[in-house]
């Protein structure tokens, strides 16, 4: 399972890099372009932050690969820098794509971004990004606000899919574009669930051992095995949804278009 997880993780990281660079180039580096912000998400969060996270926690299951405390805290800091930069990217993408003229959308986007920055600052101020089994309030603030952002994106994409389905019945919408809204909605939901694998593993360990500070690899390995299986499943699903969204095969396109023709005939 560890070998499969490594392959899936590496493939997902490379896919994130590819999509991120592609979107950033397409945006022309214009701050008002939603593609730029979504590209930043895939580059910073989906690829770089995920890669740092893997390097950071590998030592929890294989002590011989553990980083020193000094290096671990720096890697942890870098993880939060890239993670929040990417999270701000997908939040601003949601705002600029679905609610560009809504005042509440602007306030929500900036509120989530500033809230995550405040949470990360709290982690630096109180813990200096020390690698712990159970982090303080800042960790949970960042996690919760990130979840709100993913839920917002999933809800907006779902709403756009439902609206496009009405147009599709009248032949006024493109079937592949309409389907992409559905795929993005599902992907955002899957990614949000995936982000909860980390806190659930921590809570599981604390419940099992009663310790919030000391990590014992022998006790943690069964938990890691469960988390690896969970993460591998959801990473595979996330990668599939991304491939179909950004690189749909000819066969998949034909399937979507056939279903659209059937819908028009209803």
C-alpha cells in the first residue's frame, strides 16, 4: 500500500504542477484573471505544499527518515506559506469566477484569506511551527477556513452546473463545459474531505494513546496505514476528476455529448 500511495502521490503532484503552470501561462499574469489564482492553487497547494507535507511526516512512520527538529520546523513553516498561498488562490478564483460583482463575495474571500494568515501567524507566535501531534488553535482556524473555501467552490460550481443543465435542455449550453462544472464541484468536495485526513489521524492517535505531544511510531503505524489507504483512495479520485476536467479524453467527450443529446430529447 505504501508503494501504491507513493505512486499516486507523485502522479498527483506532477498533475498539479502541469495544470498550475498551464493556467498561469494562460492568465497572462493578470491579477484579475481567475486562471492565475487557480493556477497558484495547483502550483503552491496541490504540488509544493503537498510535497513538503509528505517529506515532513514520512519520519512518523519511518524514523530513519525523520528530519531534525530545526529542519522540520522550517519545512513546516514553508508548508504553511505554500498552503495558504494556494488556498488564497482557489478562494480568489471562486470569488472572481462566480461572484465578481457581489460585495459579500469580496468580503468572504478577503475574510477567509486574512483569517488563514492570522491562524498561521498564531502557529508561528505560539509554537514556532514546531512539529507536534496536536497543534494549537491556529491549526484548527486554518483548517476550518480552508474547509469553508472548498465548500464555497463546490457549492458555486454545483449551482452553475444546475443552471447550465437548464440551458442544455434548450440547446443553449455546451455539454462538456456544463459537465466541467459538475466535475469541479465534486473535486472540491473530495479535496475538502482529503484535507480532513490529517486532523482525524491526530485525533485518533490522541484517543488511542492519550498523548498530545509524544509520537510513538509503533503506536502510530496502524493509524498511518489507515490514513494512507484513505488518502490514496481520495487522491486517486481527485486526480481522475482533474484529468477529466482539464484533459478529457475523446471517448469521455463523446459520452458526455451523447448524454446531453438524450437530455435535450426529454
